[in-house]
């Protein structure tokens, strides 16, 4: 089928533009795939006039739902691409960033232990101050946010201790024995509650895709 006809039919089928939870998504180009035989590439321009927070792979999933239904209708296999001016990855508007920052600000201590009650048991505390939110990574399956912190002071077994030593114990001895989501669940569980109100951070099953970790700033 002619590329211009596919584009015109899709606009009629799905709408032009598409409204994806406040994002304005416009199909702009169709061409045969040069990498995947028998498939068609469809390109979309995404505009954000409402300053919507999003995780771009979820935006892609919404678009793919439309192209898949349309592809079944016209017997075409369609792959979704964004035009380059769309910021991919994580976008946090100031309102959402502020809500996340409040959670990070509320975490004043990290408490952990090493050893066992019978052998080498040691109790540690890190007293921290959040200095900002940043992105750690993202891929099509998940994303990460950092709580960037400064260590105010540290304790070992109730006594003041060298903060660098305690941070090293935490990063190199404590966390490696825990699941990758330990900080997400034990330090920052409220962030999932916040992101539940933002559909462009949830997968089709309603799960948030984020991991939230601590980054120590010297």
C-alpha cells in the first residue's frame, strides 16, 4: 500500500492528532523498513503543551496499541518511531519533581546492620540531607531516579564514625547482599504512591517501572 495512503488512513482510523494523557501526538511520516523486511516504519511528532510528566517507553506503548489495531485492519506490520525533537527517557515537570523531592527530604537517616547477633554484629546510621533529584538510567523496561544526598554525620554502634567509612560499608558490604529494589521499598516507597497518579509512568498492568536509589555526593 502507498505510504501516503497508509498515513492518511491511520489519521482517519486513530485520530489526528492523538491525545495521550495530555501529550499531542501527530503521525508525520511512513516509509518501508530497511532493517525488517515486510514491515513499515511510522514516525510521530510529540508535543507537550500541557507540560505532562512521562516515561517515553510508556508513551510508545500507547501509540503502539493504536498502530497494532490499525495494522491488523490494513494488513500491515507497523513499527513506531519518534522524530528527534522528542525528549526520550524520563521527563519530570516541576510539580512532580517537587513532590518527589519532598519524599527525599523526609528521609533523614539510613539504618543498617552487618554481621549477625552472634558474630560481628554492627549497627550503622547515616544521617543524610537531600540536595536534589536526578535520573540514573532508563531503558524500555524500567527507569531509575537518584536521591542525591550529602552525609551530615555517621554512627557505628551508637558512636560517631567516619562518614566515608560508613558509606563504604553501606555501598560495598550491605547493599550487594540485598535485592536491587531494597532502597525503593525500604527508603522511598511513597514515590510509587505518587506515580500511581501519573498514567505515563505505569505499564499496561498498572505497575510502576521505577527504581529509586541514593547517590552520595561528596
